[in-house]
């Protein structure tokens, strides 16, 4: 099983959040920095089992309250990705 860690704890911008996602999933092509692009990249990403540990979402939302809507959207995309591609499992750690 592939293990991916997305650590958002020290992010200073939403762009950096998307950069971490792109690097974590080793997506070499261009990925837009928005929720639609995130969905397009992750939906049916692969058939192999993947465990994704997501760190720091609550931390950065406490620090940057203006990011809450975008981070909630990212969590929703992760949830929808798991529903459509159940081999990708997301675990959230504060």
C-alpha cells in the first residue's frame, strides 16, 4: 500500500496547500490551484490502495480563518474522491 503524507501545518498560503497536494500525489503535470482541478486530478487517480495522512488542516484554519471555506472544500473533495475511488483512504491528524 502506498503511503502519502500531506502536512499543511506550516503553510503560508493556499497556493502552498495545493503545491503540497501536487507533490504528495506525485502529479507531474500542471494542476490548477482550485477545487475543480483537485477533483480532476484525484478522481480515479489509480487502482492501487493508497493511505493518505492529512496533517495540520485544523491548525492552519485556526491561524488563517479566511482559509476555512477553501479548506472545507478540500476536505469535501477528499471525501468525494474516497467515495468514487474507495482504494484511496484519507486519515486526518490535527
